[in-house]
C-alpha cells in the first residue's frame, strides 16, 4: 500500500468512525438515552454475530475477486445435518457438542470445496457456481428435514445458543452478561484477521485479488488458495448453522434463507472490502456489520417502518459501492 492509498484508507476509516459516532449520538438523543443502555448494546452485538461470522468468510472470497452466494443455504443445510447427527449420537455434554460441530464444519468445508472446483478448474464465474450450490444446499436441507424443523432431543446445546459468560461478575456490577455467540464472533474475527494479515496465505489472497495472473507468474498456487477461501466461507456458514441450531434447539431448512446473504455481503462492502478484489479487512467487515446492526437497532427504537428499513440498507450499500469506485478513480488519476 503506497502513501496515497494509505491516506485514502485512513480517511475512509476516520470518516466511517465519525459517521458511526454521530449516528450513535443522534439516535441516543432521539431515543431518550435508550440506545446506549448496556442491555441494548449487548443486544446489538448478539444481533450482528451471525451476519458478521458469515461476512468474515465472505471477506476472504471477495478479496480474491469472487463471491459466495451459497452461504445462506449452507447455514440451513449444516444446521439440519447438525441436528440429525446430534439426535443420532449416543453422546452427551461436551463430546456431543464437539462432534456435532465437527460434522457441521466438515459439511460446510465440503460444500466450499465443491463451490471452488468449477471456479479453479474450469474458470467458471463464482456467481454461477455458488448460485447452483445455493439451490442444491437448500433442496438437500428440505429433503433431509422432510420440510420441517428437526427438534433436538438433547438440552446440552442450550448454553451454547442462549448462555452467557461472566454472568456472576456482570450481575454484581449491574451489567448485562456477554452472550456466548458474541464470544464465538470475537474469536473468529481475531483468528481470521491474523490469518489474513499475518500469514503467507493472507498475502497470497491479496495478491490474487490484486492481479491473479501476476500472482500465478510469481509462483503462487492460485488454485489452492482460491479453493481454501471458499472452504473458509463454507466453514463460517457451518459455524453459523451450528449456532442457529443451538439457539433455536432445532435445525430448520428455512434458517439462513432470509436476509443473511444480503447482509453478510453488505457488511463486507460497507466495511471497505472492494468487490473487484485486492483490498479489504476482517476488522472492516466487523465495523460494517456493526454499522448495519446499529442502523437496524436505531430504526427499531425510532419505530421506522420495516419496509423503509430495507430501503435505508440498500442506500447504504449503494453509497459504499459508489465511494469505492470514487476511491479507485482518485487513485488512478
């Protein structure tokens, strides 16, 4: 990143931070202080957890210049598979939770690998291949679940879905406890950020997104790296499917087929990742998800019509894409 790009990057970060701060102040005043109540802050973090984790996987794919449209359906498929496996296993407690999670992750990773095959072997557009996986995963989830939610027989997953950390400490301080899914989100963000920014694999991801042919000529195994980013996206979708299953105590073929795909991509774009590849960050995706979560929460507190909320989210996405295009024109001038 040269000096000009670095200056533009920090201007974007500073501008986004100022915008978020100004919006928080305005909304908190308009809601008579309700927005900044600790319980509401925790509620926002819980609400963004699932889309943020999906966005983390999506970030790896988009940085390479691709896209993964299958994540919502993979959430449904892995949730159903996890519920079926949990009911079939004669285990309990921690072994049951870990085994179920590993099976869900294996399914997500396998789906990501299948997504990548036509892209790296036949050079097909990822839009088409992941759209096909979206349909296949959705169909499989309905077939396996026979069209209805698969209720869990065990209560061992309840703490994962609705439990919290430091309950005794926070209650003593008269503060809300930290939900376990939020801890999952933080761990995934930290691990993914280290992988993308501190490892050779992460450098390869950015190199492929910047110029794939140059990366190939430099000796990078482009096929392997691109395969891995789709596998990572599938794994993130599987983790979300597992967390939803734990939250609702069932695996449903309808879970994840709503706005999750749109909002995960929106978090990535709003967080500063370029849709043309070569630039982005996991931390930016988190702040993008946070901004969207704050917007939704603020509009709910202010009783904004739910349909108008969709209009606002669409406008935010469009604004982020326009700003990214203006940035590229400025840098190329």
